[in-house]
C-alpha cells in the first residue's frame, strides 16, 4: 500500500521548519518584476506557488528564499532577487540559474536551459542532483525519507 508523498510544506513542518507568512499580491508582483528586469529570469510557477503559502522557509540547514528579506534572532535571510544579483557579481556560472535557496554547502537553483531544479556545489559549481520540481528538490536537500 503506497502512501501519497508529503507536500513541500508538510516536509518543512516535519523538519521543525520556520515558515514565514505568505507573500501578498504586491510582494509576488514585485519579485516577478525584479526577477525579470534584474536577472532576465522568471521564477518558475511552483516556486511562485510556494511563496503564496510561505514567503520563505528555514528547516534543518535548508533555506528557501522569499520575496523579501527576513530577519529573526541574529540571522538575516536574503530575498530572492538581491541574493541572485550579489552572487552573479562574482559567479559567471550562475547566469542561467535562479538561486532559490541553500542547503548546507550547496545552492538550490532552477536552471532555465533545462527547466529543472538543481543542487549545485557552492565552491566548484558542479551540478549534483536534479529534480523536476521544487518539492522533489527539497526532498533531496532534506534527505527526506518516506518513513519520516
């Protein structure tokens, strides 16, 4: 008997994740416009759907960027477009990708050329794992098992 795979939010909640309030329509329109204008990339639909549920998340060493910066305790989580612009200042290999988060020593990104999500080794830029959607990428990054 197979059980349905957990949703992205279910995985994050099970990991004692910190979820932010959902992005509002203005936040979503702003991140879409800034991403198109500043990065030449459009966030994928499933990532935008994620922002409608929670405007970023932190769980077990995983960060998923939101439409705006979030500060809590002594930590600042960057917003999607700004962190992409900063990283592109010194990384030519990130021109075709939209960084959507981080997991340990890896970037989590959507690559325009193949329309897939990737876990990318931060230092070398090596492509490590790919996934068809954000849910599958988070499953990989959290090393999530069905038994959890």
